[in-house]
């Protein structure tokens, strides 16, 4: 389950990055929200705990996704920061899964 959730998180991250590049903040925020959810599922399935900064970033992404769904604008710089954070978390989870596979 952890590997499947990680793969989905990675896919949503790349979709968010693509949308961000096209200046489609709503799609980017939606995909970041999905990526964060899948990363948390992957961590839970593999009995891994992200650090407080990453957990805080996931909460921020959820709030930003809610703002978008409520038809409010989101700061592009904040969206870019969330993209960077999710990228780091995807890599971190990938490293964890490689280590536990051995």
C-alpha cells in the first residue's frame, strides 16, 4: 500500500508542477492536496512519521486547497513553496521505501 500511495503522490506532484507552469493555480493546488494525502497514506502504511515541518506543510496545502475551492485566489509564491515542499517529501518517502525494501 505504501508504494502505491507513494506512486500516486508522485504522479499528483508532477501534475501540480505542470499546472503551476501553465499558471493554473486551481489545478496545481488540487493536485498538491492529493499528493499530500497520498504521502500521508504512504507514511502511515509504512509506519513512518514525517517531521513537524512537513506535517505543517501538509496542513498548509489543505488550507490552500480549501481557499481555491472557495473561489479565492492563492499567492503564486506560496504555491511554489508548497511544490518544493511536496517534492522534498516525495523524495524522502521514496528513500524510506527503498530502505525498508532491503
